C-alpha cells in the first residue's frame, strides 16, 4: 500500500538522516532530484544503510532509466512496492519497499487527505458528501503540488441539478500556495479559508462554494499531537454544536449497522444462559468454538468469545487475540477449555470482580498456593505479584486426563480502570501493555492473548485497538500512517460493539499520542548519545572502507561525506546494464589504481588536504576517467608539492 511518502523539500543527506533515525528496514521515501530538475530519487533503508535509486521523468512517463514505464510517480512506486522481488541490485539482492516513511502533513486541518487519488476523492464525495463538501489532497500528476476537490451542483436546463466533483490545482512554488493565479498564501489553511469566504468561479460559470469540509481520519503518527489539538478545539458558534472526538465517534457509530453479521449461535435457547448480557453476542463467523464438546449436549461448543486478528503484512503471521466476556459461574469450565485448547499463555483481565456492588466477572482462578479443579483442568496459583496498577499471577495448568507437560499461564489483572470511565492518564495502561507483550514475546509457541472485561467489548476493545496501533508504529516507524476509526472498524468486523464510548475513543488517541511522544524523546536521546560518541571517533587512520567500493552494488549506500547527493558519481541505477568500458579506459583505470594506492598523498573523499585518509584501492577503481582527467594526471607532478602522481578528485 502506498502512503504519503513524497518529501518535496529534502536533500539526499536529509533523506538518509530521516530513514536512519525514524525508519526501519524496508522504509522508503521519494524526493525531487537536486541535480536533474524534474527527475526524482527513491531512497530506501536497508538495515543500517540507505540505497538511492534514480527515477527518470521523461515528460511522457516515469521509469528507472529503463524497465517498466508508468504514467505517474505513484504508479511506479506502487508497482515496485507490490512486486517485491523485482527491485534488485546487480548481485541479485532484493531491495524491499515495505514501509513508506511519510512526509509530515503540510497542515493539521482535518480536510487534508494526503495521498488520495482523484478517483477515490470523487467516490468519497459523491457517496458521503453533499453540495459544497470539499477536501484537499496531494497531486499525483505533479508531486509537490496539491488538489482541491469540491462537490458542486451543476444546474441543467430543466432546473434539475446534477452533482459533480470539481478539481482545482493548488501550486506550491517559492514556499507559497496559489490556484494558478491571483493571491498567494503562506499556508494551505490560509488558502482554503480565503476561498471559503470568496468562492471561485469555473470557466463554465459555475460558482465553486466551499461550504463544509469532508474530514479525513488518517493521520501521520508523528503528527498525532496536532490532530488531537484539532479534535479538542471548541466549536465556533457558526459550526456544529459538537465537533472533534464526538463527531468522529458519531460517524463511526452510524457505520455500525453495516457490520451486523449473523449471531445465531448466541441466540439459541441452549446458549442464552451463557451470555452475560443478552444482546452482546459473538459473530458466528469469528466465534471461538470449543472443539472438545459433547455431541449429545446442545450448545456444548459455545462460548461468548471471538478471534480478533490485527493488521499484518503480507506473508507475516497475524497477531491474534481472543476477546471474551467476564466469566459467569456456568461458563468457567468452558473458559478454561478454551484457554487450554488455544494454547493461550497470557490472559488480560481489565476489570475487578465486583464494581459498584455488581459482579463483573466470577473468579476463575484459585487463591494463592491453592489448586482448583475446573472440569478436567487443574489450576494452581503458584505466585502473585502486585504492581502499581495491576496484579500478575502465575498459574500452573494441568490436564488430569492427559500425560502432557505442565503449562504456565500469566494472568494480568488491571485494577485501576474505573467503571463507566477511563483512566485519568494512559501511562499506566501503556506500561501494562508493554509488560504483557514482553511476556508474550518470550513464549514463541504461545497461542492468542485472551482479553476480557465484563461484556468483552468496551475496555477489551480499547486495549486491543491501542495494542494494534502501537504494533503498527513499532513495525513501520514513527512516520507511518495510522487511522483510529478504521482500526476500530476492523475489530468491530470481528466482534460487535468494540470500543463503546466517546471517552474510550478519545483515550485511544491519548494513549497513542503519549506512546509516540515517549518514543520520540527516546530517539532524540539516542541521537545525542551517538553524537557524543562521534566526537571522539571522527578520525580514522590507514585504509578506510568505503561503501561504494562494492563494485557489484547498483545503487549507492549512505555516506556521511557526500556533498552532492544527486551527482552522477554518487550512484547508478538498478537492474540495467551499463556500457562496457573500452580497453583504453580500463588501461587508464588500472594505472590510476596503481598510482592512487601507492601515492604518499592519496586524495581524500572528505575534501582537499585530507591526504592519506580516505580512499581505498577499490574506491580508486571506481574512478571514471575522462580525457581531461588523463591530462591532469600527466600535468599534476609539475604542481603537486609532494610530487604525487594523482590529482585531487572532486566528488
């Protein structure tokens, strides 16, 4: 999937810094070429290095100086993102484009939709907008520019009105925004505000009114603080009485009717007594079935629980949860059957047994050092450790009817989540989740994490959605895209009603914001520590290894001494053969290598006067000599103070 990966105003060195500090292996971005205006560069992080690939814009198509041709830059990137094995070095190593490292949005306004195609914009506005609805998106045909898409009414001769979508190009030139003429603006928000007050007129005479924004829910994770600030704004008198979090959550609630899948098993007479709340039932398509059931007993395979799969990359295993209700006295045995069947090793409980005088969950574990029989499963509570916000129990589980090894299950009970509310701040929940995931990660063969509260949808849904979003950020980096409503919709497709209240909805945003803020501070501290280390390790003696000495590399690796990242000497492109050097050029190169290697003042890549430090034999072999250079080689002994046979090479 393509994201908002185009960075219009960065250099190669800045791209490397971004990818190395904020990306992960497989992160990539695209940027304009500095040496060839109109062309572009694709920069990809590969472990701890960055590879740069040139993209040609011929005026008719985009390509990698050969190979497949595409109408837009977006289509080119999408093609090589989806066809992971096609982008290779000359030695056959695959260059993976996995995670777009997204450019910070030019505005935090919710009408900005980023990388949305014209077709998708039209579909959104036609299906969900009304006359005057508008949004702003990136231009696909002209990277770096933007498009204002507006749903307008076109009046026909019979006084009938037909809606259509008008697209207005917004140019970004000299750090200013305009629509191809007229006034220029410092920000996109200023431009939109101006034309909301002063409607534009099409050539056909149709007036383009910007009446109400069509808001996006997708955000750049690193910019979540700005989005939270927007969602927290108090509505103006001229606007709706409620906006922000309430508005987004209400839209989400209205879409719930589209996610009503069959729940027939929970409605059966034999199963009704197993539901804590009669209307909170599992979808049949994702429900957990107890396989060890009695065929002669109706409903013996039923438990009010659903599998919840998180988002995952193609080819990677999906993280799976089981969302379930708090146990009833009649369902404790079924609960342990499910836990054992699924090989669950971690249980997350986000409620107390009793809250406000009401039973929220029957205790399904024994007291400390006690053992209890739950059907054919023996459970012993071998340890309890209280923490600031939770209790961790270690439970020993044994099947009495099977000769199987003892299993240990870690039971995390969160104690400070208030009934009908949310915690005052998300730090405790984030720490709790970190501990849960740390334990799960030490158990490679463990099954799904079981998560429950009382009904198994409110706090349970909130915990699972937070964990899914944090997992996306950990995999793709701080500049990835996240979409809170979309993630909630994803889990609601698997269990109805997940995330119950506006307060829980807002808490998800606050938790992710705090997580990102902490991660950013940690990254900044790591960078400061690295800089301190470099202060005393910036001089090296003898032969230094230069990454460009790898002659089988088709594109450059990152280097801290590059001054012109787009110069032809920095990198070549991938997958395409380069012309074979002539005999004379090879001869000159051989001579050059010999002299460069044995010269007492071998030239340095880091600049004039750094003799004897940087180049290696392989680096010298990489020099492409021209007639001018050959001439300099002959004349240099007349000028070199050390009578070196090699002129300084400028990079």
